[in-house]
């Protein structure tokens, strides 16, 4: 008996052999999949339970927005900018407006800057509550999903009172905003902020003390500070890895220069920053508190005055038609840094419009986070960067066979040189 | 339409065919406590094979066209299609884009249109209730 046992290989070598023999399996997730809220295809290669490679295919929500925007006048395009994404539909039109204002040198009244800041922060509260619910849902903790989405209704009520709609607000205008906040409305916003202060306390209790959340999110989906910098991660994803970057702090716009804002990291609530899924979840909870403070300060400091620089739309359109120049806007969207670029060439429509949404930057770190993790953790890791595919889908590859690799490109380049040489001879 | 017209609970599958998320978050809002459609037995399911009703959002982009058709074919009869949002009904602001294959009724038969950009959760619930009544009628005829 002893001899038989001795002849068997050691358990560690057996496990190694089994792992070597195991074939890699590719698992496609999406584009339509119960774990995904939006169409995107994530192809995961697994060896056993471990993820070895990840491939992400985008383009399912590409609607040609930038192209449509160059065929309509800027005020019409404003409403398309709002429909880039249904969740961040204050920051997209705001970035669009700031880009046009920069191109056309339009000065925005001070009160409008404060109003814009309030709307942007209300949007951040709603977006982060939405994220906390989705993250809990991916863990299978549906009571938190229902709790966060119930509390989220309050901010939607406030937004509806201020703008007339729950989701697409239609509040931004080139050179200001379309509606003012009256004193009675400001009182209601203050009451809502007091309510969210309580919600934040409860949220902290849940996310800091609950065992289930820690078990499912601690020490998975790591993103080190080095990798976050290397892949240029933005927004809460980068901040949760300890990178102190925030457009509101670094390149302040709207009323943010007047407000003292510091990019926060999870150390605000926790002892250390690890850069795992838990940190990214807690990061959003912390930012809700930051937004509450900003809204309160804006309401306190808001100056009086006009809310839009040019209330007559025909006049505004006429002025915009004379503009020659380009403008760039950087805005801190709930998911991170958002860039809009506009080029105007004395025409009805802008001649070029380019959007770079935060999810596009954050998708690159997804691969680093996923490789080496367990298959069962994939949905919660993907959800932890709060991906927004409708923001990120700015281009598609219509024919995959026509992909240009470096060799092919070089061939084309050499060909052109030869053609040109032939023409000059 | 009385409540006795609704004999069974209704299971719903949600297809995002290139939507901006606006309609999608309103659909989820309809499921969560303030509107809580689960009290009527309406439930979001994970596969079209379990569904009675398809909720389609978005103007149907080129890449989602064949996926939408496949989901429609996978749904067992009797089935109904509810389009949520202006994009699905008319393509909305994206009507002239090069990458849009929609509206949805160009590709699959649609029974109920819910308008709005995005429609309120109440409107979505009303649309599903209308589809429900229609579904019960088709069952009676058979």
C-alpha cells in the first residue's frame, strides 16, 4: 500500500498537469445578455475558473451622432448631445455648450454657471445611486438595488420640479441655462439634500459594515495606481486606485473655480486605498457626499442676475453662423473626464464635432482587472467601472475583413510614394 | 379591460437595440419600489424563451438588427412587442443617421407603441397593461 502511494505523483504536480491539459474555453458574453444592461460583447477566455484573456467588441450602440451633429444647427444639435447618453445627459450638453462658447467667445452669466453646477451635481447623485444599485444587483444583493433606486426617485423628483422631465432635462442652452431656480424651489432642493445626508449615512453603514458586500468585492478586480496612470483611467475608477485627478479640481469649469474641490480617494472613509472593486464602490458613495456639499454651497453662494447671455434664439443662431474657430470642453461627468471638440466654419452647422466619453478611457483597464479573476466575478468587475456603452460607441468597423494592420498600412504608404514619384517624373 | 381579463402573470424580456439608456433606466425604475410592477406579476426575465412580451428600446442600429430578429424568433408564441420610446417608434432625433436600420416596426410587427423621450414609468406600465389585455384576448380566440 505504501509503495503504491509512493508511486503516485505529488498532488501539486497533478494539479499542474491537470491545468496544462485543460483546454482554454472561450465564453462570449453579450451583446444581449441578462448580466449586461447595454449591448456590448465581452469574450472571455477561461482556463478552469480563471480568466486568461478578454476581448471587448464595441459598436452596437453606434448611432452616428457626431455625423448627424454636423448636419444641423447648434441648437438642434444640443438636443442630440443630450441623447448621447440617457444617464449623463447634463454633462454632454454642458460640454457641447462650453465647447461652442469657447469657439464663439460667448461669456456665460455667473448665475447660469452656478445653475449648471447644481444640475451637474444632482445628476452625479442620481448616477452614483444608480451605480450602487447595479453593483449590488450584480452581487445578487437585490435589497440594496431596491433601496438605492427608491432613494434615487427623490433626486428625480427634484430634477422634474426644476426642469419638467425626469431623465432628458432639456435645461442647457448655449450661453447659459433655460430655467431659473426660484427661492421656493431652492428650499425643496435643500430639503432633498438633508434627505440624502441621511441616505449617505445609511449607505455608509451598509457598504462599510456589511459582510456580503465585502466578501464579494474585496480583493478582486485590482487596478494598481501604476496601471491606472499607464492606461489613463479617468474619474472614480482612477480615484479609487489612488490617482488624485478630477477635472473639477484640475481644470475647473462652470462655478467650480469658486468652490473648494479636492479629488477624493477611498482613504476619505477607509484606512487604505487598494484599488479593488470595493474601493470603486465606496468611492461612489463618498462622491455622493461631496456632491451634496457642492449643491448646498452653490445654493448659498448663488449670485442674482440673468441666466442666459442671449435669450433670443434667432439672434444667437445668427451670431453662431458668423463664428470661425474651434473649441474644446473638459467636463467631469459622473464616470470621469468627458471631452467635446467643436469646429465652426461660418456655416449653419459645426463642421466637426468629436466626443470622447469617460467609458472609452476606462474600458482599457478592464482587461487588466479581469485577467486572473474568477469567472463568477466578471459581472461585478465589469459593473465596477460603471460602463456606459452609449457614451463610448463613437465609431464602428463596418467590415472586419478590411481592418488595416501596420504592414498593410505601410504597403499603402509605399504605394502612394511610388505613385507620386511616377506622377512627377 | 377589467382586472379579471388578466389571468396569468406576464413575463417581459428587454432588448436594447441601440438605445441611449434613458428608456432602459425608466424600465428598471418601473421595477423598483416606487412603481413596483412585480406586484402585478410582471417580471423581467433573462431569456426571450421565457418571455410573453418583448420590450424594445432604441432606433435599431445596424449591428443590432440581426440580434433583434433572432430574439424575436426565439420568443415563443403567443408573443407581443412593445416599443418603448420615440427612437423605436420613429427613430426620433437619429432619423437621418447612416447606421440606423429602424424604426422597429420596419423589422418586426409591433403591437403597442409607448411614446416619450424617455416615457415615464407610468406610461411604460400602461403600455405593458395594454399589451397584456391584447395577449389575453388572442388566447381566448384560440
